[in-house]
């Protein structure tokens, strides 16, 4: 029985390899990948050494290896910029969260990873859980164009949304100066920010899970199928699970086979 299962697994992986081997994933001769520089769940670049680590980097490296091409892995400032780079042909693939408002100019792969979103509040805040966030008179913040900010625009009915630039110093100032009552982001970012905001608390529950996906140029359906097949192989082989564990980000898990629309903002 074990030998039969291994044979079936080998057949599946072989089919996946053939699928993405036939697509022109890197027409320039180099696999050009972009990722969100401010999302530690994707990848982190060491400012001193230039070393990059994280599941998105490991996936890009492995994909480049599978197709026999060198990798150019570049950080991009914002989710819209990641999408624009792929849309305009400046990158072959991009690592970015699925969000309904981003659909239309690129093709989204299946989800490969889920990232927990919550809120950071001052220590003396009456906000104890996510259900306490949307209350009259409260100012709830997120960084511009971030998935949770786009979601809050649709979800908040009583609290006021305050959009901030993705500048750690300004965010810390807003929290410590009580200019905002809560900041929404992924758990890894909030955990890092806690060190700069004495007494702050990270809420124990989650708002939602942000799906992480790979985008490819619009109407490149063979390329999209190849990327989906690659993700299937990485999930089945355990490579994805191991890459997430090695990356060490808090509140991150491998996603089951599913479209981005199955996850994300509840509203």
C-alpha cells in the first residue's frame, strides 16, 4: 500500500512539473518576482547583509529552480505597486494578498498561505476583543492600501477609519499619542510594533485571515495554470509547510487548496 501511495504521489508531482515546465514563466530568461517589502509574512530582507528569508522567497527560488532560470526577487512598496509591476510587464510573478478590489488587471493563483489579522491597542484601552473595535467615537487605523484597511472601509459602521502611511515612526507616534484607538495589521507586524509601544496589547482573537496568492499577467491562463500546479506540488510535498516554519513569522499557516475569494474580509 505504501509503495502504491508513493507511486501515485510521484505521478501527481510529475504531472505538475510538466504543466509548469510547458508554460513560459520567464520570457526574459530570468524569473522576475516581486513581493511586498512591508509584509514580514512573505519575506524579510536583512538591511545589513541583504539576505532574504521567508516563504515567498523560498517559493520563488524553488520555482526558478524547477524551470531552470535565475531568479530576480525584488521588494515593492505597496500591494498596488506589486500588481502594477506584473500588469505592466516589469515582473513575471508577484506575491500579494487577494482582495476583491484588486481583481481585474492581473490573474490570481489559488491561495498558498493564510495570514492572521488582528489589532494592537494601548494598554488601558477598553477594547478587549475584535468585537469591541467598531464602537462610536473610536478611531481605528490601518496602513493605506493594506488588505485590512480595505476591509475596514467596508466593515466599520460606528468607528472612524484613520488611514496612515506605512511609516513605523508615524504609526508608533499615533499609538503612543492616543491619536488612534487601535491599529489593524497582521500579527507579525503588530508583534514587532509592540516593542516600540510600551504597555500596548495585541488582541487575543483574529479579525480574519488574509489569503496570500501569486499574481501573473492578465489572460496568461497557461502561466496561471502552471503556477497553480506548482503550488499544488509545494503543498503536497510539504515544501510549503516547511518554508512557512523556517520563515518563523507569527500567525501564518499553509492554506488548503482554495481560491482567494474563499478567505479574507468577511464583508
